[in-house]
């Protein structure tokens, strides 16, 4: 696949119309909690997923939430938007892998761990809203699921080559596809009208696409990705080094990140409800 053939990825379907409507509503300052809840409530499967997450140990609320409107009032519009996006993507791209060497369950477990670690970093380092950091970490590798879903033969070739030659999958993706999962993820997230910060967090989590500076969300995901990989929560055995530039933009050191290892694991354990979304 050549970069000029990126339009082939436009075969990836849009997210449900309801999701697009919610994203549009988020730009309207006059939208009420009831109006947002009414739109979400049209999809009872989605309502069930959101309420399961909201009432889980991840949020640790003192009383049970029984409606989406309650959840909107308590957690805020942006948090509900992010939960809608998370639930929709995971429900849409759970399932079984098409490439024989790829395991979507392992993929999503790594992604949930990365989401938890990204949220911890965002909260502790005050670098970004924690809910947005969590979502970005959760979907940072969505490009790999897209590769598996729509280009399974080429993706299998990249996976096998990485294993045989001991290379990072990122490197063999470039060999086989001519672009990486991060670039594919950026393209698809933009098509899905994800917020710009999340789009760039997906596209730049291995490094800025140009010679520019790291953006905060991308830098947070990069650090989280490396740290959870070091903890053994990874797809594949390749390792990655922390970017000094990413750490500099965040104003912290590798030692600062390592000091949060226990907090990463505690957050990951609280986040296991998201595994229920893998259909």
C-alpha cells in the first residue's frame, strides 16, 4: 500500500449516525443534559454499556446511577461523549481477529492498560483532562484493528515479519503498508470526527508527524504506552524507549513516570469493566 492509496481506508464505515449527532451537539452551548441523554437513549445497548461503566469501580460513585441524564449531570457532557466514543469503537471492533497472528483481546487489554496509565499521568502531571487522556490511550492503536479488519493478509505479513526478524511491528508496518498504524488511525479518527486533540494523540503517539513539538496528549500516550509495555501489558515483545522530547514537553523525567507504576496498575484494575465492551 502506498501513501497515495490512503483513500482505500475510506472503506472504513462511519460510526453510527447517533455518535455523529452527539459530537455535533457538543459544540452547541445551549444543549441540555436531557437533550443529550435523549439522543444516547435511542441505543439501548449503548445505554447499558455506559451505565455499566459509570456504576463500576472505575468511577467509585457512592450511589447507583440509573439513567443517562443522571450520568450527564454528575459526570459532565465531555465525559459522556468520551464514554459513547469508547463504547462504540470497542463494540464495533471487538470480535475475532482476521489476521491469524493478531489477538484482538490482547490488543484491547493493552489499550485499556494504556488508557489507564495515560489518565494517571494526565491527573498527576496536570497535563490534560483525564477523561480525554483515557479515551486517547484507549484508541491510540485503533489503526492496527483497522489493518486487521480491512487488510488482514498484509497485516499478517507485517506481524510474521516482525516476529521472524525481531523487529518492531511499527517498522514492518512501514515495510508492508508504506505507512504505520498511527497514520491509519489518524486518518480514520479524523473521518469519524473525533476531537482534534485525540486525532493528533492517535497519529503522533510514536512521535510528531512533522518536525514540530509533541502535543500534550500524544506525549502522554507515548509515555503510558512505553510504561505499560515495560510492565508486560503489550502486544508483541518489542520494547520502546521513552522520548526525551516528549518528557521535556510534559515537564517530567523517566524517573517521574516510573514512580507512578503502582498507580498505573491500580487504575488498570479499576478499568477492567471496559473489557466487557469487547464483543
